[in-house]
C-alpha cells in the first residue's frame, strides 16, 4: 500500500502497523505503552509505521523517537480542597500550551494510591512530576526519585537539591496577618492551625509566632487550636473559643475553610463578626467572597502558581532551566473585606466610619 493509501485508510488496526514495521503486534503494543523497554531500532521502525499508517497522529511518532510521553503527573494531597483545584487549572493551561497532557494523582492519605503513582513514574509512562504534597512519594522500599524524572515541588517545599521549589510566601503572610490585627488594636489573638506534619501548616504557624514576638505579645496573649485546612477544624476551634472566659478578639486562620467554619459557629452563638471578634483567613478561595460577612484573607496567586510550576517542569524536561527558575516564592495579597475591624476596648463597637478609616491606614 502506498504512503498516501496508509494515511487515508479507514479503520487502521495495530496489526496493520505491525505488518508495515515488520514486527509482531505485541511489539507494537509494547512500543506504544512503554518504549523504554524496546530497542531504539525497533522503536524507530514502529514510529515510522505509525506515521505512515495514520494509526495515531504524527506527533505520536515524533514523541516515540524522542522517548517522550507528552504527559505530566501532578500529585495532590486532597483533590477536594478548592485551593488545589485552582492551581491545577494553571498547571493545565501551561501544559496545554506545550502540547502536554495531565494525569492527576490524588493521594487522599492512601498508601495504595501512592504506590500506583510511584509505579507510574518508574515505568516511565510520564515525562515529569509536580509534587504538591511536600515529599517524594514512596512504595515499599522504592521511591519516585529512582525514576530519574524531572520533579518540581509546588506549594510545599521539598528539601532536595535536585527538586526546585515553587511556593508562596506563607510565613511572611502569616506574620503580616498578626501585624494587621495588632494594628487594628487587637492584643489577644487566636490561631487555627493546620495539620502538624504538613510543611505549609508549619510555615504558617511559624509566621504567626514570629508576628506575636514582633508585636511584643507573650504566650498569655494568644490561644492556638490544632486543626486541618477544612471547615470542621474551624468548627472545633469555635466550640473551644466559646468555652473560654477571656476570649481572643482577633482570629488568624491557617485556611479560608477553617475561618468560615469558625464564623458559622460563633455567629450562631450570638457572637458578632467583626464587632466582637475579627477573623482573617488564608488562601483567597472564591467562596470567601460569597460568605456573610465577606472574609478578609491573604490571597494566594493560585493560577499563576500553577502556571509557573508547570513552566519550570517543562524547562527541566527540555533541559532549559535557568538559575532564577530554581526556587521561586510568590507573594500573597491582603484582601480587606468585612470580617475585620478596629477593636475598641471600652465598647467593642465599631462604626462604619472607623472601619473605613482602618482600611485607608492599612493600605
């Protein structure tokens, strides 16, 4: 059959590709699924047969010769978190521009899933990995590092000289949250923490404690509640808050979800936000602008974070990395909304005029 005939043929089968390449159908399947396990000469024969037959797009044949899958794996701790959803959009946008596909690995605290993603990397079914879980995945005695693939850490830094870190300024923003509340007159604060083993949670807690020290406050001036980056953590913190006699007047939450959970419970108990207690969140999820009152928060550049991480991964795959791309820390933006206001010790009442003045002073 002529080259033109192969390209225009309808219903081309893998057997046709095998016949054209002079190999078995099993060999063609193996080349398409895992080219690293097949000799270069055989890969080239199959790639040429694929191109001539029209069995797959010509780009597939080129990728076989380059030994690339044009696919990246993104490992996410918990896909239910809206923060990761926004970051993934940025990653996908950048990968799509370069013709790459995306495989999402949702860990969800499951060892079996983690082992599957390690195997995916070790079998070279992907070209690179973006890790948002703060560590390199493991399976029994094997780790994803053994695959020798380019890896980028995003959101949570990984201390590995071969892994660039693309993160936000968590510690600085958390410290600024304390400074902001203190500037509004709050001298007794509460902090809703994230999960203890989490790298991001540790950075945000460290920033909060640094802010406490810089403000001249002591351990007697704040309360810290353990939690996670979920609504229920805020609910638990609020229940503990309501049991206190000397309650904080300013609350720093390590996530918007925990801040929103906190507000729901205290408001149901008759505590006014922000008149009785000011609340500031962290992340800038879209939902924070739709709760009542709207949540003051530090907004992460989530989409830009995703795009930058994907850009760095693609540069690693192409061996085009620059020194300035190796470790990137993006700033956050304070969004002043309606859950924070000046604290007036005598009356605990805040006029609209006072709140407006506080916004001007904080800019």
